[in-house]
C-alpha cells in the first residue's frame, strides 16, 4: 500500500476509533462500581451521588443528535479529536474533584465529549474501509463494543479495591492521549460532508430542553415516584413540548 491509497491506514484508524469508543463505554460502566466509595468519600447522599451518572448521560444524550452537524461544521477530524481531548481532560478533573458539585460538573463536561465518540467513530470507520470490507469494519467495531462493557465492571472493581476511586477516571488519560494522537494523525474529513453555513441556536436549545428533560425523567423518574413529583411532571411537559417544537423547527429551517 502507498500513501496514495485512501485505505492505506484503515487498520490504524480502526484501532484509534475503537479505542476511543471503548474508553467511553468502559467509563460508563466502571463508574457504577465506585459510586458507594464516592458517596462515602464526598459525604454525599445516594440521591446526590446518582447525579454523577445522570449528569453524564443527560449531557451525552443532548450532544448525540448534534454530532453530524458538529462534524460538518468543524470538520470531522477536528471535532472527533476535540471530543476525545474534552473527555480526557474531564476525566482528570473528575479524579481531582473534592466535592460532589465539582464531580457532577466534570461528569457533565465528560458527557459533552463522550456523546460524540461512538456515533462519530462508526462514520469514520466505515469511510476508512473499502465498501467490500464494510462487514469486516463492522465486526472490528462490534468486538470493541462488546469488550468495553464486559471489562468495565471488573476493571472498576479491581481499581477501587487496590487503589482509590479517582483512578477509575485517571485510567482514561493515557488511553485518551493515544487515541487523540492517532486520530489527528490519520483521520481525514469526510469528502461527502458539507459544512453548514449557519448555527441553528433555537434548534440546539430545543434539543437540550426536550431531550435533556426526557432523559432525566427516564433516569430519575422512579426515584421521584414518577408523576407524584412536581419536578417529574414539569420535566415531562418540557420534554413533550421541546421535542414537538424541535420537530417543527427542523422541518421549517433550511439547515
């Protein structure tokens, strides 16, 4: 293979994007193992420490629908590399947190970076392999997606047992640095993606309100006894109204 071959670096790219995706999946499952230790160390209640998981998931779910537009607007290589860097820096901040508020805010930042990793990884991967090898690309990525959640709890249990809970976040640092370097060095912007000329601020706001509210209701509704809670009722209305307005908005704007 030569550098003129558009698929010459397909295996390096496959390794890089799968590594980034596995990092996100492992982190999602590894945190749940350490919640009890975090709660004791930070003096948080069970409801308070649950925000560590909820904050990440809500932020990631809000970002996820925007990944295609963000990739087109900033360029896929820039956006994906930036997402890895944000995730990695946020992981370090999580480990440095000395209060529940700092940890939750760091997890929200981590979710902003992590929301793009899996979706964008798949787009990069399938363009990095020739069409006749698409099945092989899917198998490589699928293997990583199975391994990540499988080793997360075991790795988390080992780290918490042998070290302290901040290390479940510090472990992302070398992985994130390696993935970011490999992506920046080998991934190119998509030839088929067009850059949007405008930023749909109302659309972004409606995604945050509608999808964010819905995700919170689904995550924490049982704890608040569903519709017996005023908070859940208000967020449910926000979710329905926000999603309906979002659909109307996106059907009525050019970009």
